[in-house]
C-alpha cells in the first residue's frame, strides 16, 4: 500500500508519520515543517496528555492555517466536477 502525504501529495518514503495537530499522515519533510511551527509543542503536549488519560476520541488541536494541505489544489478525478471544492 502506498501512502501519500496529505500536505504535499508525495509518496511517503521511507514512511509516514501521524501529524501532531490532527489525524493525518504526513511525509517526513512536512513533519519537519510541522515541528518548526510555533504551536507544535502545544499540540504534542495535548496529544500526550490525551494518550495518558486513554482518550481514544482525541482528534488533535487542529491544524494551523499555515499548514493547510496543498492537496486541496489537486483535482480528484473520481468525483464529479460539481462536487469538487473549487
């Protein structure tokens, strides 16, 4: 199974990691950008606290607007044109 990064749409080599902000898989390059974000420590702390209290419904603190996925610009040819968000 090939995993693609939701931010840059590249194939995740050597692997993908789970974002600290939400439940999306990102490549290692995008993970580096995420770790450099000023809110990263707050997101990682909140995720760790949820793990400690066994909160399986925790979905993260939310992705900052600066880290919005670039994939939104990629056309999904499987959906009809009227359902696309552009």
